[in-house]
């Protein structure tokens, strides 16, 4: 007989998956297992740029809709909450620097 996964266990699996995907989108070799027992502000130890953050949020919204059968509005709300509470610091320094160089060069 196949054991049914509880809603709480499925929600935890989804959160673990989304946090791991966040690290993947940020091109970091870190996983949920590395931070799960930390009590500090671990999410400020690493950064991602705004494009990576937006891609992660978009991915997460679709993932929540598929795996937890959430509406689009609910998935957007949940990803905003996840990003606010556990999202990495967004740092656009390199993107801004590239844009300034492009402006100077007229590209």
C-alpha cells in the first residue's frame, strides 16, 4: 500500500525545492541542507541579481500552481512571502556597472 504524503510534508518538500532552486538561479553551490539549522540571517551571506531573483519568483509561481494546485494570485502571494522572508539579498552592482559602460560606449 502506498503511503499518502501529508499536506504539511508536501508543503515542506516544495519549500525545500524552491530554496534549492533559488541557490541554483543565483549560481551558488549551497543547498537547503547547508542552511536549515542556521539561526542567523543566512540569506544575507549571498546575493543574486534582480534578473535571477525575477526568474526564481516566476519559476516558483508556476511550480506552486502545478504542485500545490494554487491559483496564480495565491502563488504570487506565496512567492512574495518566501522572497521577503528567505530570499537572498538582491545586488545589481554588476548590472548597473555594465549599463553605465554601455551608456558611455553608446551601445
